[in-house]
C-alpha cells in the first residue's frame, strides 16, 4: 500500500513538473499533439479495440447490465467519432496567452493580465473509456497537465488509450509527464489522490451525481462538477401557450436523464386552466408522470389518460432524472420567484412569458448559473452555448459558473513592464 | 454553547436572505448607503471614540504592547480618513450588472454573461477596528452581504461601528441583515463559523499569516487571502545598475513587514562583482541583514560595515517580513528561473534587465500572481494597480489572482433570451 501511494505521488509530481513547461508551450505544438492523437486513434484502432474487447468480455462475465455495457463498448465508428472530436478541439482558439485589461498607469507602468493554465487537473470517471481522450485533449489544449483515474471495468481500454495519448504527444514535443494515468484501480488509493492538493490544482469528476458528491466531500483541492441540479420552468400568466407547450415538452422529454432537464413546472393560476391540460397531454404521450399540487390535480383530473400523482413535500426541490415532473399552480410571479429561491439549486431556470417586465424581473432576480426567457433549459451545454467544447458544468459561484469551456480551465497572471519604477 | 451556535447560524441565515435582495439593488441605493456610513462616522464620532477608549483602556491594563495599541486606537483624524475611504469606494464603478460575451447564436438565441455578487462574505480580523468599516463597504458596494467577526480586544469599538453601519444602510433602503456582526467572541465559535458553508460563500481573513493559515486549514468554504509570499528579484547580467540598486532598495526597505517585500535577491555572476556591493551598501544604510551564499560572501566580505551572515538551506524560500534578505549569485537566467520555480510561492517576482529576450522569457516562464520587469514588487496592491480598492491579495489560481478589487467579489450568470427555442 505504501508503495502504491508513493507511485501515485510520483505521478502527481511528474504532472506538476510537466505543467511548468506546458504553460508556455506554443499553440502549434499543442495542436500538433492533438492531431497526433486523432491520427493514432485510427492507425492503432486494432490494438485499442482488442483491449476494449477484453474489458467487455470481463464485464459481461461479471453480469454488467446492457446499458453499462454499451457505455463501455468501443467500435470503429465510435473511435472515428472520438478522433473527430479531438480535431474539433484542435481547431478551437487557444485560451492561453490572451492579454486583457492592459493599460498604462499614470506613473508609466504598463500593466495587464495574461491568461495562463491552472496547472494540473485531476479527474476521476466511470466506465466510458472515451473520457480518457476527451478530458486529456481539453486539458492539453488549455495548457494543463492531467492525472487520469478511470473505472476498474475499463482498465484495459484506458491503459491502451492513455498509452496512445502519451506517445502521440511526446512525438509532438510536448513534455513527458503531461498525461498521467493511475493504473492501480484500488479504491483506497482514491482518497490519497483526492488529498494531493500539492500536485493537483483542480479536480473534475465525470460521471453520476454519486461520484461527484463523493469527490466534493473528500477532495482537498477545488472541485468543479454539477451536483444536484433542480430545474424549474415557470409559465407566466402572459405566456404564449404554444411556446409554453413546446418548451416544457423539450425541457422534460428530450433527454430526461440529464442535469438540465425540467424537474418542476410552475404555472400561473390565470393561464393554468387553458395551458396546463395541453402541456400535460403532450407530456402524457411521452409517458411523463406528473406529481401535482391540489390545484393542478383539480384542473387535470378529468383526463383519465394522464399519469397523475398527488405531490408531497419531497417533490419540491427534487431532481428526478426521469420522466417525472412536479407541478404547482402559483398565484403570481412573486410566488414563483419565492419557490425557485427556496427550492432551486442554482442550476438552470426558465420563464415563459410575453410580458417584458416579468421577463426582466425573472432574469434579474433568479440566482442561478443559467437563466432563460422563452427557451428550454436543455440548452445549458458548452457546445450549445458556443464554447466549442465542454469540460464540465459548474453549479458553484467561485471561478466559473454554468458550462465550462477551455477558457474556464485557465487563470491569469498580472504582467508589469517598468523602467526602474519604485513605489513612493 | 448550543444557544451561541444557534445565534451564529441565525446571523448566517439572515445574511443569506439579505444577499438575495442585495444582488439586484440599484447602484444608487448602494452608494447612498455608503455615503450615510461616511456621514455617520463624523456625526457619531463621540460615541465611537468613547467605545474605542474603553477598548484601549482595557488593552493597556492587560499589558498590550505599544504597536498593537496603536493599531487598536481611533481618533478624530483616523475617523475622518476612514470616512474619506468610504466615499472613495462609493465613487468607484459598480461591478454588478456588467454584461459581457453577449452575442446572438446561429439559432437566434441571444446569450451572454451578467455579473452578479458572490452572495455572503465571511470575514475574521484582528485588532484594527477600521476593518469593520473597510470590509463592510467593499462587500456592500459589490452587492454582497457580510458576516463580521472582529477581535476580542476591539469588541466595544466594533460593536459601535457595526451598529453604525447597520443603521446607516437601513436608512438608505438596503435590506436589513446585510451586515451581521458576531458579538460573541468566544474562540470556539470560530470553528462553527468556518463550517457554515451553507450561508457563507467566501471567507476573507484579514490579519497576520497565522490567522490566514488557520482560516485556510479550517474553513469549509473557499478562502481568499495571501498565505506565505516569498518574493524574488533577479538582477540579470544586462541590468542597468542604477535601476537594480533603486528597485532592490525599494523592494526590501520601503515596507519590510508586508507580503510583497523582497525576500531573496538573485544576481547574475557577470554583474555581481560590480552591482552587488552597491546594492549592499544601500541596504546597509537601512540596516538590512544579508544571508549570503558563498559567492556573494566572497564579493561582499571586504566591506566590514555590512551585516553578513552565511546563508543556510532554510534561507531559500523563506518569507522574512523584516530587514533581512537572502542573496544568491547565479550563473544564468535559467538558474534564476529554476530557483524561483523551486522556492517561489506564486506571489510577486521581478527581473531587472535591459535584455529584451530575458525580460520576455521571465514574463512567460515565471508562474506567479504578479511578474515584473524593471519595477519593484512593492507595487502589488489594489490601489497601485488601479483597482480603486483592495479586498485582499490572492496567492491561489482559482477564481482570481493577485490584488482583488470589487470585481473579484463577483461571479456571473448566463442570461438567455429566446423566442420559444427548443433544443433539437
């Protein structure tokens, strides 16, 4: 065990040392490294697929369910699509080196801020082996070294992919050590990894809410990752009914298992009689179960085809991650704002309204990472927001909020050009 | 004890509730609140000074030393100067509400980021009662609520000042609860305060390094504050000797007790023979003790008026906070960069050089909050950097680095204007 933790610390140290060089590596070398990775994913596909085959067979033998197995599995077309994603990141602008707030002070000092990488990113993820490539590429493009800790069930695939990345980047002249892979999947080592704040500047867990909460509670370094995300959509009395139906359907049904899907529908009493049955009818076609407060039940109960359940206290502020929605009728915008303030988790919140002042109040007063007017909360995503790539979603306020792109994997330093200046 | 922690949590809760309203309060109301504080500092000066008198008498009786006593003491001219500082903050631009990265996406969604306050700032500070006003004003201007925990020895002054602030801001229409003062100075309550991450978003310790390290190690929420700051100045072989002498004198002598003062002088061997004795002679006039490596000793030992001590390993990477400097002769810029990489703490680092490429390499390769060419590290300060006011200095990379102004007490939210948009 002691030897294993020493090896782990050695990997952290190597990543830290590499990160010093990575910080001022040219964009050309970084892009070349990424293109090498994409090339090798295609030329070394037989090797990768053989390793993955081994993982899949072992997983099948140990009784892994079909959905998990599908996440674990690689094939030629998946590798091609991963390679394509790598080239997409290569084509994005390099955030490192951007200079901003540059100005000359009255005393003649020229001063500004220059964007630099954070240093070393740690990550822990579950069965999907593509994360090995995905997170490596995002870290490298933003000039960060990375320490990867993948799931036990994908160990052969991950070893092959990490080895591929290490060879590909070395060929481009990137410092050795920039990508470290923890090949010992002993669970007890994870707590050591999460305490290595001397070597790891930021930890990004990728996987289910359980993993993220575990990392948040145990990491000694800052952590970025969406915890519980409770999303509300409020249909105001002035809402356009067609928009309300389309938006609530999309927000609940398009991909119910993700963090930006609708959890609670709030609807103004003046429009509920007309609008709520139409929302419910659409939801019903997709099999949505509705946990309704009393007034919503009264409006909907005539339609026996709906899956209605009386709401309990536990339904407010709950993240369902399934085809279930809580529904509450409110008397005013203020009541909706209070509900969101009380039960929201600072993730994604939307209003559907044609009333200008209601829209502006909602945008101003709701405290959340992403606040929408007349759009589905499903848009919360780095790609959809035009960031090119997404590292994670942040539900915290410090450093960065909402979808995180390459720029959010950076910090800055102050640069000061003097001519013998001393402080009076 | 249980009652005391309940009271503490009630204060946290009240601050959290107030922060929701503060977040979208107009700049006019915030500025009016600040002007009310400045006015009251003058009109209620007798009350404040009487309370402060009580603290000073008790401190004197308990044997407090003269320097500490001076920090604790208020008088009419100090109150006037504090009031003036408050008006200076009132005159600064409001960071809240700034909209940036706003653009229309190909699908027609209008999307951007809007600056918002962090929420609730916690702070703990030592004897200087002016911090009660200083930090309250910076938090309020940036739309944050604040929980104040001052030192026991200033309790009467702080109670009077906190009461003044609370009354002054209420008169301007600011939410009650925006400023909370912990009047129970029981030390065991501090650990409870530092665990209240549900109510406090960021903790800013103000005081000595010991206090800051204590808070860093015990706080459950993010902490901003300079820990150990080891500052190097490297005099390159191509340095202008007059600039080198002026800059190293200023960096070491102008205020040796602060975090941006010079700790280690690195000097290129080609210039050391000529330049080092001149730096040493100036330092000597101010009483600086020099902890020299062998080569520096050889150069300087002829001058018997200098305070020379052979350097030991412990001198490298040490923050002296006194009229002491470590001195090392290096053979190259690379050796200087390696020394800084190994012993630096990411605070303030400077090069003195007339060589363009050396300057650019230093700026690019040194990983620190503030990197200087031909200027004294003493400039690291919110006021000197043109930020108007300074909340703290950050030696971390996440969120913000170097001197923190009002903007660094904020986060942002994404705002999205749609027209019935749904995700395909």
